[in-house]
C-alpha cells in the first residue's frame, strides 16, 4: 500500500447511499450550489438513460428515482422533479442547425435526446407511483404508515407516496408532450426535412417494459 488510508474516504466507500445527501447538506446554504448539484445529478441520469441498455434501465432507473425521491432531501427532490417536468426543449432554428459543424454526422439532436431521456424517466416514475398507491390502498404498508412522523428517512421510503395527485397529473401530461416531440422529430427525419438518424421509438421501448 503506497498511501495511508484516509478515514473519511474509507467511510465514504462503505456509506455510498449518504454521499449525495452529504454533498447537498454541505452546500445547502448557497442556492446556486444547491441548484448546480441538482443539475449535475439530473444531467447524469438523462445522459445515462439514452446510452444505457434497455435491460439495465428496468433495474437502474427505479432504484435511482427512489433514491432521489427519499434519500437526499425534500428540497433536492423538488428541484429534480421541476427539471424532469420542464416543457420540451424547442428544436434549434434553421440558422443554428445549418451552422452546426456536426450537422453532417446526422446525429440525433440534443433536444430529442433530452426528450427521450426525460420521457423514459417519467414513465418509470409513474410506474413507481402507481405501484406504491396500489400497495397503500391494499393496506400492505400499514405497519410502516403507523410510524408517522417518527419514521426515519429509510422507513418513509417504504410507505410514503411517490407523488401527490397534482404532481402525478403533471408528470403524466409532460410525458405525453415529450413523446409527441420525439414523434415529430422522427416524422421530420423520415421525410428528409431534418438531419438526424432514426432513433428507437421511445413509446415502444416504454410499453415493452
């Protein structure tokens, strides 16, 4: 061993679930750093979604969403959810598209990749929400719900609703908008009106899961 062990580094290596929470707590007094931290986590998830194998998505996304929802802080989740349900990013203007040096590579445009990533994430979020509500209605989570305000963060993750009714409706509606934006891009690409290779149909990908 070339270097002495750093105690705090060793603790981080075995307490990874608390890492993001600690980062957020360290910068919570600075609103700019708070939002930057959320943007970094959110961007990482969107990028991973559009590059991750479909089989991995089934397991990775639900775990990540539950972690962000319950294990960091309510403030973190509020920022994260607001980014997730933003309106679709508008496509670039013709001038900007023609000036893009990567245009000839026929890559999928960034605004479409954003729509794909967020629509898939919203799809999994709604699956989590619907599943949790069914569990709550069946009474199978009553032993945890009885803990009330005394429940720890880990315990709340086992029984609290994923979304409130308003947030669930917003997430469902935004997912439809994002899927519509993807379809519009596909139609334009197939018609030859816009550069970009044909991408996997996000709606088919979601329904297959």
